[in-house]
C-alpha cells in the first residue's frame, strides 16, 4: 500500500467522525444496478422496456453516472469534515501560524503575515460548519464549532500574553489596518468564501486554496484582537474582532450557498432530502444575513470616522500649504483632545518662518473646533 494511502487510512481510523462518513459512503455505494433498476421500475413502470435492450443500457449508464456523482459527493464531504476536526495537526499548524503572524504584525512585514495566512487552518472549521448544516449532521456542526472556538481562544491567549509581556510593542500600520473594518471587507469575505468552498469540493481548482487563505485573512485580524487585549487598547481589539466576525459570517454564508448549489447533501431517490436540505440552507442563510446586518451597524461608525479623519487631514494639508507654499509637509500627526493637537513636520525650503498662531487660527475656523498647532522645522540636509 502506498504511503499516501496509509496516511489517509491512519487519519480516518483516528477520526471517528470521518470514519463514520466513510462507512456511510460504503453503504450507499454498495447498492447495485438491480436496486437502481427496481427503483426505476417504480417510477417509470412498463415504459422502461419501451426501447428494449437500449432502454436497459441507458438505465445502466444512468446508474453508473449517479454512483460516480455519489462517490464524488461523499469524498468532498469527507474532505470538508476532515479539515474541520479537532486534531493535533490542527493545533500545531495554528500555533505556529499564530506566532508567525504576530511577529509579522510586530515588525510590520506583509510578507511574513502572508506566510502565516497560508499555514493557518482556521478556514476548515468554517467550511465544516456550513457543510454540517446542509447535510443535517449535528455531530459535524458540533465538531466544527468546537474546533473553531478552541482555535480562536488559543490564538487570543497566545497573542495577548506575548503582547503583554514583550516590552515596547509598537502599533504598526499592519496592525492598524486590521482594526478599522469597512463595508468592503464584507464583499471580500463573501467573495473569497465562494472561491474557497468551491476549491474544497472541486479538485480541479484546489490549487486556489492558498490564494483564498491569503485573501480572506482570518488569522491576522484575530491576532490583532489579541494584541489589542494584551496592550489594553480596547478600540484596537474591538475593531479587529469585528473584522474577524465579518470574515467568519461572510465565509460560512458563501460556503453554504456553494455547497447547496453543488448538492452537497445526503443522497435520496426521492425529493424529501433535497427539500429538507433546502429548508436548512434557507434558514441558515437568513440567520447569517441577519448577523451580517447586525455586524454592519458598527461599520457605519468606523466608515464615518475614517471619512472624517481623511477630510480633516486634507484640510490641514491645504491650509498649511496655502501659508507655506515654498515648504513641503514631511509628516503630520493628529492627537485627539480638547483642544485637538496637530503636530506638523515641515521640510523647510522657503525664506520666511511660518506664523504658527495665524495658521492655527485658520485651522480652527476650517475644522470648526479648537486646535493647538505645533510645527517642527527640518531642512534638506537633516532629511538626508
């Protein structure tokens, strides 16, 4: 027996849920042509013999196609469930990818974070949950939810402790970018959920899964939430946690739709199972839609805040440039408070020094609030 087959057999033997599905697949695929022919007789009656031997041959072809489709369906379900089960490999991969992603966020390295996204196995339990709902398997749903919750808790604990005990952690742009979700993140999560679910059940596009893992990025926002908790920056933790929730709900909703469309539900000769699966899919879809709507409410705040900050920065830039056209703004920082403090670093090239009080007065009128302006001058030599 090849090593690959031994590994697959060992994994199935060590996993009760996957083994149970395998046994069910064996029972269903054992049904022979005679059983299929008897069922066809009940529905088609004597008309089945209308074309003589040709009619029987057609029924045999239909039987072979149906059996092949059934085997493919069970194999897809096995793959999805195997990726959502509670195993040692799951925790090892998750812990290592968590450490990689956290370090990448600390040092502001997008390349390191991307590497962690590829390794992270968090997407598996999400797909398992959606498949379990459509299949009507309480055991699959429980296993997927338990695995996801344990994994989420592990990442939060590890990143929180690291951020609490490592001194002088700086909130980098990579961390900040995952703490301010927007409506675009919902579209991204749903789109990637469609691709990821289809890649799981279609071997021809399975190579797309690493790209999907990078796009969906479940792990970095979860690590960012843990960093926020460790640093006791609750706005950071809440924003990243919201992005994580958006991705979870968006992926599971999209996966449910894909699994329904590819008929990833129990096989049945009549339409009863299909009707039951349709009801389960619709019920779960509307619940997921409700969650997405509830999650979207805080996004109004984040989007409005982000827009206001962008407009404020543009106003500051324009006002300062109007007073100091010969100078370039090297950087500026807005510090909330009453009054709001604006710290500007100017690359000084003009002959006259800036009139700070006059610029401050203009900024206060333009922004319609009290501000305190601090200007730092830097010449060309200092920049180099």
